[in-house]
């Protein structure tokens, strides 16, 4: 589905903790992550941006 655009990270418990702190709940109507207070904690997701034709911001480069 994403193919060459996919980014993979080596698993570690520190990485898992970071993911769990940042990504809480997903808003399927607005295509973004929310914290447990309902505040947006991310921009719209890549898939939603690509589907809508909106500009896509990349915050980190894929490993070579």
C-alpha cells in the first residue's frame, strides 16, 4: 500500500513508550491523533492528506 514510502524503526521499549505517549486516540472524521482530552496531537495523517490532495509535510526522512 505505501511501498517505498514506508518507514520502519527497530523495536525497543523506549520507542514503544514514545509512541504510546504521542499517539492516543484516532479521529477518523478528521484523520488525526487526539490526546485523551480530545485535543489534536498531530497533523492530519499521511493517507488522508494523499487522498484529499492536501500538501504533505514530512517531518523525518526515511532511512537509506
